[in-house]
C-alpha cells in the first residue's frame, strides 16, 4: 500500500525498499541493515550503513559509526527495512 507523504504522521511505521527515496526523517526500527546514499544531503560520496542500534565497525583503517537515523531525501541502495 502506498500513501502520500503528507499523510505520514509521527509514530507511523514505514516499510522502505531498495531504490526508494526516504521522504521523512525517521529512526530505523527493524531489519538486518540497509545502505543509504546521503550524498544529496551532505555531499559525501560514502554510502552509509544503517542498523537498529548505534554502533561502529572498523573498516579500511577507519572507525565507521553506524546509527539508526534516517534522513529525508536520501536513497535506499541495499536492503530493506
């Protein structure tokens, strides 16, 4: 079922799928993980991993912080939640 962005209210749970652009800010609640492209918001080319919890992972010599915050205007590139 699809709904208009204007009908989304605080507290609503949404299912996000591959390729979708996130229309509202939110918190990632459930799934293994998703990968988002936030370059339209912050001009950084790094893809951002999202999970249910704040955490970090060491990759390529860098400590990458992972958080559940979803930002409107960003796109889902991998996974669903």
